[in-house]
């Protein structure tokens, strides 16, 4: 597991006393120039460290199975892995240019599809902590460290009567991944409460603060999926949470669920409870069936395209949005299939398939490989395009 300690000794003494062992990594400290080379601590005499040098020791593991670190439960290996638990480790890691040939970040692994082993270094984010950094009569700004679990933070907010993210209850994953695709559900998106994030540039080690505008948030989208993809490691995210709440209950089945629960005057707790109930009944739990939530984004088509589709498919649901007309991808997938008389919904071949209750969710029933799931997604994209002339875009990050 992760160990991080600061020592004021020579490297020779550390090795002699057994403070550092095989698999540990000596990283640059406040006298980084004093190493002639940075290498595995197990390899004595590989470097020179002056007396009184302070440095960070991090455990590095090799050939790490990722099965439990991705919610699809795909079997793959990380060539090497570091578990990041504090800011000193981050600074040391990204100050060390030798480490940065190929680098991948994993939070909760709930939005990735592994199609092969991961080469180079994989960083597992375990940065924890939260703090109130600003407060007025109406709002509170809370800074969450990026390795915090998203849903636990939502529950913490509800517990502390802080509103704004209750509709985003039960979304798996970490705080740090939330801005990557501007997570959204039930009419609320991260960008609605987002203030800033701090991210470290993996090429320079410099920390940059991104404002809401700089993140270029869009529908399940941000700058981190395009222009600066892979360039930044997100350290923390600051959200603006309300003390005077406005509940959003008009989306999807929330109002219906609140009625079933006998709630007349919804508050943030009852909305969160309703969302948790709906999601638990509709979505497959990744602990039981491997999946990464919605595999595809809902496409947005032009008004003309939509009108032409409506002639042939009068039941096609639609939601007007700024850019055009949003059409539910689940409906398109359900109304196309591997053959003319079969729907994709509930389709299964081997251990990979389309969930029987939710056509947007591709699933791994056991031993499916990432390549098989990717191939199935390509078949779905092709058949939806042939039938509706709409090109579905994958939401999940394919590695
Ligand atoms: P990971 O899968 O670990 O990573 C996703 C991407 O972000 C990767 O490219 C990774 O490299 C990058 N990344 C992760 N952490 C960092 C970091 N600190 N710095 C830089 N890059 C980073 N999404 C929604 O938007 N709405 C939903 O309602 C929703 N429901 C879901 C339901 C289920 C059952 C599942 C399995 C998934 C659902 N998702 C949903 C998708 C997913 O949970 C979110 O996208 C979530 O934010 C991913 O978090 P993660 O920590 O698991 O990210
Ligand atoms: P749903 O309520 O059955 O609705 C189907 C689709 O219609 C949703 O995808 C939603 O789009 C859209 N929709 C419904 N009501 C709408 C409205 N009033 N205005 C605009 N669009 C509307 O959806 P669901 O599958 O049960 O999911 C519920 C929510 O959780 C959705 O917001 C969905 O995005 C989110 N979710 C996301 C993931 C993921 O992995 N990304 C997984 C599960 C659930 P939007 O998707 O654009 O909201």
C-alpha cells in the first residue's frame, strides 16, 4: 500500500535501516539535484543523496490487476501503479520528468473501458479532504480533494443542509473526475455549482486554477476531454452550495417518486432519497454486473432532421436544447438491433451485452473483454446510424 514519509538521512542510511525497500521509489525532494539518477530503492548505489536531504518515498507496484479498479470489471494489468494520497506525493511525482513517458489517471474507474493492459504508469487517486473556504448567508464554497468519493460528498452536503448537488446522488466515482465530463443527471450538471478547480500540469509540475469558463463545460463534456486531454491531474474541486434551496423535481421520474414517498414539500434530503430510489431500481449495480453507466451520449440533432424522423417514428421522444433537439440514445438503441426483428435491449453474446432494463448501458456478465464490449458498441453505432442516420458518440473513455 501507499507509504509516504519524510526522512533527513542519507540514502545509504535509509537502506541500511530498511526504511526503503524493493518496489519503493525515491522521488525528488527539496534538493532534487542531489540525485545523480532516480531509480528503485531496492537497487542500492543507484543514486547519491546528500546528508540532510528531505524527500518523499512512494510505493510503486508492478503488474497490478485492475479488475476491481474499473466498474466494468474487465481483466487488465497496469504495468506500474502509484497510489497518490497527499499533495507532497503529487508535487514530487510531477516534478520528476523521468516518470512521465506514459501516464493514466484512475479515480473510481466508473467511466473507462479497458481494451488492453495499461502501459507506463497508472496513478490511482486517493487524495482525501474537504474544507469550507468561503461562506455568506446564502452560500458556502467547499473545496473537495479530488480523491473523495462523489456520492459520499453529496450525502455529506445533504447532511449539512448544503444544496445544489442532491440530483446528482448515487453517481459513482470521484470528485476529481466529475469535471472531466461535467457529470449530469436529472436536469443538474456539475457546471451549475462549479466554482474552480486546481490541477497540476503533468509536463511542468505547475499548479493551475481553472475557472468555470476556462473548463469549457458542455453536455457531458469539458476542455479536459479535448484541448488539454491528459495534460492535467485534477487536485481539488470547489463547489458553491446553497443555504437557501431551490429543488429541481421536474425532470424524469423525480416528481412521481416523491409522490409515491408521500412527500408534499420536497427538500434536498427527500430529492436525494428519491433519486437514490429511482437509480437503484433502474440501473444495474456495478458490484453485481459490470458496467460504466450510459455508454453513449444522447445525440442532439437539427430541427429538420428531427422532423424527418418524426414522419417515420411518431413516438420518438425529444427534448429541445440550445443546440437543437436532444433525442434519447436509449430509445434509438431499443428501436434498432442486431437483426430486423430483434432489439439491442437485452441482447447478449457470450458475457457481454446490453442491459435488459436500460438500453444505454452495456454490461459485462462475467468474463467479457474490453475489446468485445468495444466491438458490440461499434455494431450498435452502425445499426443506429443505418436506421436513423444519427451517429452515436461514446461517453465512456476507451483505453
Ligand atoms: P474514472 O473512470 O476513474 O476516470 C474517468 C476519466 O477521468 C478518465 O479519463 C480518467 O483518466 C480521468 N480522471 C479521473 N480522475 C482524474 C483526475 N483527478 N485528474 C484528471 N483526470 C482524471 N455519469 C454522469 O455524468 N451522470 C450519471 O448519472 C452517471 N451515472 C452512472 C451510473 C453508473 C452505474 C456508472 C457505473 C457510471 C455513471 N456515470 C455517470 C459515469 C461516471 O460515474 C462518471 O463519469 C464519474 O465522474 C467517473 O468518475 P471516476 O472517478 O470513476 O472516473
Ligand atoms: P430517463 O429519466 O428515463 O430519461 C431518458 C432520457 O431523456 C435521459 O437520458 C434524459 O437526458 C432525457 N430526459 C428525461 N427528462 C428530461 C427533461 N425533462 N428534459 C430534458 N431531457 C430529459 O433517464 P434515465 O436513464 O433513468 O437517467 C436519469 C438521469 O440520470 C438522466 O439525467 C441521465 O443522464 C442520468 N444518468 C446518467 C448515466 C451516465 O452514465 N451518464 C447513467 C445513468 C443515469 P439526459 O441524459 O441528458 O439527462
